[in-house]
């Protein structure tokens, strides 16, 4: 039984804990092991030990760690890196006043979208907290809404630091977090993949869609490309509607360029 493998870890599960509570932990770990079917018996025992050690180190209950561990592995976090990920997630859950599952969900959404080779869990957490600090949003709100914009942002070459800076700037001006994500998604999509009709209007206003895409993918390019649209149309709402096609996209452009992008760039500098 796997329980025999983590019997040694039971000692670390605090002397006052009951057999019933340890059995609950054991059952949870057995569920975790189903996500790593090729794991050796020895490795299973080591993972149980690590889960208990992490709980003790971070001052949380093992019963809280196990479901979050299951969620992290099921989200694609490699078993070889999962406890480093979990330590950051626990810190984020405490600082963000959210449960562990919410923290795991948020951080795995970012790292899975952009790739762990491009953004570390710690870096993702830092940028989310900078967004909370500089904007009017919460870690929980970000966790619940980032999924809406990150895939299209990544496809457009817009890094998480730019999405974070844009979110901070827009929420600070009163735009609710969920609407921010919807508006950013609409704006990015309208710029990198306009309809045939919109593409013709871009050309009529002297804007090359491919060039806009290249600008957007560069440093600070999200707002640079938006400023190019605003300048080309002289901020005319009718003209912008022809290019961008939706109220949501126009709202993002107007909000982020209302000060020429200064607030966005200030927050972005803090992100970097």
C-alpha cells in the first residue's frame, strides 16, 4: 500500500494529529498519485514526505496542501517542479487573501499560457501583486478573469507584464476587472485579426495591419499600437468604430490612450 510508503511522514504530521486525519491525508495523496501513474513507489513516498514538509514549513494544514497539489498537477505543473510552484502559490494565497486553489488556478493560467520557460511562477505572482497595488482590483478578481485575455495576448506577442500594466491602469480609472479583460481581448483581436472590411478601413487611414501587429509585439507595444490608431483617426469615434468594430475595443483604446499612455508606461516600468 502507498500508505506504508509515507508512514515515516506520519511522524512529521505533528504528534497530536489523529489516525483518522492521517488517513484522510493518505487518501488524498493516493488521489494525487493517479495523476502520475508511472511514479515509482519510492517517489510516491518522497512526494508524501514533501507535502507534509511543505505544510509544516508554510504553516498550513496538510489537508489544504493535498487538494491544491492535485490541482497543480492536473493543470500541467511538472511533478519535478510542483513543490516550488506550490510554495509560491501558498505565499500568493496568503498575501492575496484567497484560498490555495484560487492561487494555483491563477498562477497556472499564466504559466501555462506563456510557458514556464518564459515566465516563472514567482514572476507571475509578483506582477499580479503589482497590478493589485497599482490598480483597483484583487488577486481573486484577476484569478477569475485572466483566462479571457491571455490566449489572444500571447498569440499577439503581448507579454503578461503589458496585460498586467493595462489592467492596473484601466481598473484605476474605474473599469471593473472582468470588463477590462473583455475590452483588452476585443482590442487586441481587432488589431491583429481585423475583418476584411475593417482591414480596408485601416488601409484608408494609412495604417498597415501587419506593422501594427509588429509594433504591438514590441516593448510597450500594446499602447503604442493603440496610440497609432488614435492619431490616425484623430480620436474620431466614428472612424475608430470602422477600424475596431466594437464598443469594447474602442473603450480599451480610449482608456489606455487618454493620457497618451503615460499611466500604462509608469506601471509597466514598475513591472520590469
